[in-house]
């Protein structure tokens, strides 16, 4: 492992920062440091296009002074830069207003005995072999079918990172991670009738990446499947969100039950604890230490223990998503989710995607969404979309230039079934979701 | 008058003990490889933010980011390395890494030539220290008070003031020696209004490349009034209609239509690679002849403006589409070289840690002859949208979306009632051909635009006069 991402050095710097902050008069202090190193390679039309060497570092420091706080960040770890950053923090803190709930999480919640999760793997592939893999991937896509007319290229990324969090309760923890990704994006058609799509694989362990040929072929197939898309008549139809994008439905849910949205009264699900938001077959749970998880972490952004938790059971909300501050604002305790949720598993039915489409009979299978037309305050939902028209339980033709609209509160109640085609490449892992009652705007 | 190059050298090189001439060495290092362009980009950026909630300014943050990005370009191939350390050894190491991926050839000593300073579009002083911190707090508190005073239905108020000060220095093997010193400020208000168990939000912001003293002169309290007005309108909103209908767009920020429908599609990289729906369309009719659309980086004090872009080329007024005919793409050095075109000052990057590419600056449509009133009168059944949240585009298929945040249902030429947020979707070239009327009321947005492309964010401006478009797909819930 390169010295640059060794965690011991960062933990020393973190220790120094906390000491200096206390020496300068902070009641409490916390710091997060990160370093990452690697390469990002793009190839296009079977030749190298860009080769980027990645090497960066940053530190953020939070100080607490008489229940006032300030946050500073710097990318310079020298003692003089740290002192300058701390001085800036003390300067701006004095102008802010105090909040009795501004103080570090209580010591008893800290993950002093945090687990070492197996999230960091070396990738000893040479730069040339990484380039060759990307070229092989694009080649598989270009050669898949004569309809593939152009390429956006293939990318391969490989990096390792170390993250450290320390605070004045004596916590000083680290987490080493690696990431490897291979993606390919190609184009089919010509002129006014071009379509593009992509596919990708991600893994912490480079051995676990899907093959270059597989990624290329799937990217090409997805692209060709979009050709000659039509619109659909405006009306109300059931829809299936594909597994790749279905997690977005639950992402909006987790934003709405986050402590931050709740105490600020910005949530479309206020006072939803112990209420039935989803049908009774919906179970959502979090598994933060999953070795293969996208968002695994041994402790949260405040050093708090992360643990398995059930968020929704039989459709009922069992807990809000909280950090120490938002917990206090709601009269509750942190759930160890400073920074978000970590590996959300959605329980599925035993039905395959094909069976789900049969169950739907006639409607839309949505594979791509556009825009950010989701109102977190009201739950109003209106998104651009594309996918396929389904009739007689079978895909008939591709569809695009449509919108799907509704309100999330209603959409959650209207979930009919979740297929077992779970997409593992996301923080929220779910299969395709069938729901009814969406308004589609398309042709006249 | 102190020129920006002197100031940049003072800020970026002096603390590291580097003389400007010493940068000849890494440029020569790059030139040892087979390159069309070797570039050193040095940057320091300070950012400060104060936020208010629950009528108190509880959150404050400050950050400093600095580093060097080194690029080696050969035709369409780029080697890139960067460092958070501004010192000569890191720069040489990065030059080595960046150039290593390209084949070696004869070494050429690079000499730095100074370039002519660009037109002055904004002050080169630090906005963070342009007013006292106490004045910043007072401003945020005043907005909170003003907003709550407007109406008792206002239950939450959030305000934020942020300032950025950036210094960049660019040296390249094509003789570029340029610097820019860029202020950027932004003030925003968001409110929640509640009535009978219903809850809605309204927002208003303003900003640009000027000092906080300048911002204070722009009637900031009007933001509180505007945010409240919007929230109250949205409280009365009924479900939006669904289907294909005529749409009148208001002036100013609704110009996000152009940013998505044509802007991204006219960035040169997509057109060089022929992946854009506008590829191979130069000289053709791509929009209604009523439309003349420009990208202008040379506007005074605008958020999207640049005295020089991040490659050292001056911000330029570029006509993209003239009376419907495609005239120019937005170019950076790499793409201009490969396409045999002129640079248009559109080479931008989020920071030294990212590669530059063609990006927009201030993108807007020139005014026409009609009035907004005339346009609304023409609508049998449709919508009148005056505010939007954001948008997105697929430049290959041409499909784009943008979502309303304040919108009205129009029937028989009259505004009937406000409707809830809806996303509009269309195909860029097709929608722009259906622009039936262009207003005489050109406005630019108040200084709030953020554009994302390939993981890089840059500040931009948009604008337009009121526009009538026939037959757009509107994503409401009312069939």
C-alpha cells in the first residue's frame, strides 16, 4: 500500500488537531480527515483518451465553544495551516448564535471497539493492463451489433482511500476502503434518431468486477433496445420501476424521515413514527457491516456505533434516521446515522422481473428517470422518464419523452409487489417495483 | 492599476517561494513528451457560509482549497496529474506523471509570454472581508424578520449568505500567461407556509461577481417578500394538468429551458465526437427563426461571467444560434484545435483537481417583439410557468426536462389558478422549432445557476424573454 493512504499518519494529524483546538480554548472538537489515491482512465474508439492521476487530501474541523460551533476545512495538513484554520473557526464561531443542543455526541455512543471491515483491497494491475481492460470492454460493445454507430467510451477507475474521525472524547478511528469501477457507454442510430446508454460494474475487490466483455455487451444491448422509441398516450397506468432506479423511491422516504427534515418541518412524512406508510409486505432494514455493501462503515460521521436496524416493518415506520443533534431536537437518541443510511436492504417477493411484468399485464416498465421534480416538503412527484410499453405481460416497444407524476405518500401505498432482481450496485438494494395509479403524460 | 497576474503571483507563488520564471522548468518537462499543449493551472479558493434557521445564525463554515493541476494534451489524448501542495517539487512530479502517458519526443525549451489582460468584469477584492461579520449576521436576521412579518402563515424561514474568493494562474506551452481573481456571492431565502394542514415552500436568491457591499445595495429584503409570495401562491396550487399543451414561459430563470434544450448539446466536445443531436448541423435551421441564442462570458458582474476562462482565453460573446441557424459551438482549446475552430472562452473546470472541458457561461436568448400578455391570450388550454427548480438533458437523444416551481393554468387566454410543480419534457431541437412567439422582456436570472457535467459543478447564468412554445408535454396529475 502506498504511504500516502496509510491511516496512522492521518490519525496522528487528527490527534494534533484536537489537541490544538483544545489548547486554543475549544470546549470540544471533532475532525474528519481523508486521503485518496488512484487512477481514472477513459478510452474511446479503442484508444486512450484521458489518464488522470488522483491524489487528494482534506481535513474538516468542528469546534464547540459555549454551545456555539463553527466548521472549517483545509487541504493543507501543515501545523501552520491547521492553526490558521482553527483561528478562522474561532473567529466565525463568535458571531454565531448558541444552541443548547450543540455539543459532541455522548461518549457512551462512541464505537471505541469498532470492527475492521474488509473494505480495502489492493489492485496491482499495471496502468497498461487497466487501459487494455477498458479497451476490451468498449470493443465488446462496438462489436455487439452493427446498429452501434458511435461510442462515448469506456472508463476504468481504481483508487484507495483512508478516512479518519477523531474527537475530544478520545475517539480516533479509521476506515480504509478501495473502489474499482468499469463502465461503458455507446450510441446507436444516426442524426435525429440517436440513443445512448451505459452499463457498469463496481467492487471494492478488483477480482469481483464483472468481466469487461459482459459490461460492453450489456451496454450495447441496452442502447439498441432504446432505438425507435415512441411516446405513449396520456393517461393513468400501472408502472414498474426497474431495480436500477427503484431505490430512488426509498431514498425520498429516508430523506423524509431524517431528523434534519423532521425538526425543520420540511418533511412530507411528519409524525410518521409507528404509522403505516407502506403496504404490510414492505420491510426495510440496514446492514452497515456488510462486506460487499456499497456504503459499509464501522462507525458513522460522529464516531457512533453503526449496527443492524429495521427501519420499516410490515409497512410501519419503526425509527427516524438521526444523528446526535437532530435526535436531541426531536427528544430522541442518535441512531448512528450521521451521514446517512448504510446498506439498505429491501425485502422482495419471490417473483422474477418477468413475473412482475406478467402481473402488471398492461403498463410501463420504466428504466430511466430525468430531472429532480420531487418536492420533499409535499411529496409531489413529477419526473421525465423512458422505458418500455408492456402489454399482455410482455415488453412491446421502447418508450420515451414521457413524464410520470403522482404524490409519494400515495405511491408508497400503491406499491403492489417487488421482484427478486435485486441490483447490488447501490446503497439501497431493491428489486424492480410494481405500483399502480401513476399519471403518464405523453402523446395527445 | 495592479494587474491580476502580479496579484496571482503574490497569492499563489510567493508563499511557496516560487518565482514565475521557475515554472519554465515544468513546462519544458511536459514538452519532453509529444504534446500539442502543456498547461500548469494553479488555484486558491476561499469559501465562507453563514446560515440561519429558527431565527438564529447557528451555522458558519469556512474553507480553503488550493493546488496545482498539470495537463499534457496530444490531439484528443490527455494526461493529467494534480497536487494539493503548491511547491516546485510537487509541480515537477505532477508534470512528470501527466506527460508520462504520451510518447516521448524532442525536448523544446518553453518560454513564457505574457498575454494581454482581458476586460475588467468584476472587482479583484475579497468579498469575504468586504463587510464586517456582524453585518452579515444582521442581513440574515433582517431577512428572517421581514419574511415572518409578511404573513402569519409563514412557519419556517431559512436564509444563507455565502461568499467565495478565487485566484487562478495559468501558464501553457502555447504562450499563455494569464490570471484571474474572481469574487462570487450569493444570498438566499427559503420559507415554509402552512394553512389547514397543507405545507408549501417558496424561495428567492440573488448573487453575482461583486462584493457584499454591492449586494447590500440590491434590495436584499425584496428576497424575503418574493419567497413568501411564492410560498403563498403554492399553498393555493391545484393539481397540474397532464398531457400535451401550449406553454408560456416567463422571462429570466425559465431560461434554464435554453441551457438544457440547446446549451449542453452545443458544447464542442459532444459535437467533435458526434454524440450530440446537434452534431453535423452547422449552418442548418435548428430552432424557430424567432430565436437568437448566445453564450456570453463577458458580462459585468454576472455569476456566469469570466474575465478569462480556466485556460486563459477571455470571456467572449458567442452567437450560438442566429435567427434559428446554428452558427457556433462552445469551444475549449482541445476541441477547437481538433475541429479547426476558434476558442470561444468556454474552457472551464471545477478546480485544479479536474480537467477542463467546454462549459456554458451566461446563456440566453435575445428579445423579440411580442408581449407576455399577447402570449397568454393565445392559450386555449395550457400553462404559464414563471419559475423553475432545475433541469437535465440527454444530449444524444436530445430529450430534456425542466421542472416548474411556480406555475398557472391558463384557459381561453386567461390565467385561472396556480398549479403544483410539474416537469416538462421535450426533444431540444423539436421543441425549439415550436417557439411561436418571443417576448420583448429579456431578463437574466438573479445569479443562482449551478451547472453539473461529468461530475463537475460550475456557476452559470441563464436568461430569456417570455416565450410561447406550442405542444409541450406537461407532467401533471390531472388528465
